[in-house]
C-alpha cells in the first residue's frame, strides 16, 4: 500500500521528493543539455524529463510549460555569467573575468554556452524572451562598466573612452568568441587564448602603458 501511494505521488502529481532546490537544479541542467543538443524548437518538457530520468509530471511541478522552463534556463545561464565576471567583487579583475569566460567556452562541458547561443537566436523572434535578454544583458554590462570605472579611477584602465563604451566592446568580443569557438576551435588553443587576453588588456590599458607594452 505504501509503495502504491509513493508511486502515485510521483507519477500522477509530480510532487518532488527530497531537496526541492537540488531537484530544480537537476532539471535545469537536463533542460540545458536538451536545448544545447536539440535547439529551442526541438526541446520539450518530455525530452527534459527523459534526460533527467523522471516523469513529465515531475518537470511540470517546477515549470508550468516550455516557456517557463526556457526562461528559468536563461536566468540560470545569466547567473553563471555574473559569477564569471566576478559580480560584486571590489577588485579590478577584467582579465580574470575574461579568462573565466574563455575557460567556460573551452571547457569539457560545452552544453551551457551552446544552450545560451541557441536561446540568443530564439530571442530574435520572441519579444517576451528578448525583454529578458535585454534586462539581464544590461545588468551584465552594468557590472562590467562598474569594474572598468573603478579601474579608471585607479589609473589602470584607459580614461579617454567612457567605461560603458569599453564594456560594450568587451561584451561584443566575448560574444564573438562564443560564436566562433565551435566553428574555429583551433583559434582558442591555450597559447592563443593568452595572446587574446594580453591584446585585450593592452587595448583597455592607459594609452601610454599600452604603448610601453607594445614596445617591450
């Protein structure tokens, strides 16, 4: 009798068993994997359930529909971007942030950034989703702008270009790296990654300091 009750609670109602936050994180990871492999159009609650090894009802307990699931995935990926940037830190760590970004792209688990790319493409055709991307991307740029502004105050970042413009440029470079990595992975070997980072830091360093680096 107890076994039947337990089966009904999982299969019929999709009620979570155990740590709810851990289960939600597990389902988000499965959703990221499905989106990375199948694209937005090919993703479904059923496929996520299969990937996670649970029932579709268990997925709908956390995400009412596909749209809600995809929005949660996008938010979680942007949370990762914030961590990579070092959001909330008070030191000037542009190089560290870029290094983390490149390491993330070049990691043994490419599914998160592959899913991010798939969702970015989808945002072009879905106004509500585009709004989410604009909101979270603006938050990301604001955090980067704040880091660069602190660097300008301390004399380690060039002051002849406003911090928000530098943030736009660095964001575009990071997006470009993410876009081209699956097409030209040989461009992102360790030695060249360090060269890219060196070049980027030279571009945002005070002009005189950058010139000295070039001459040396």
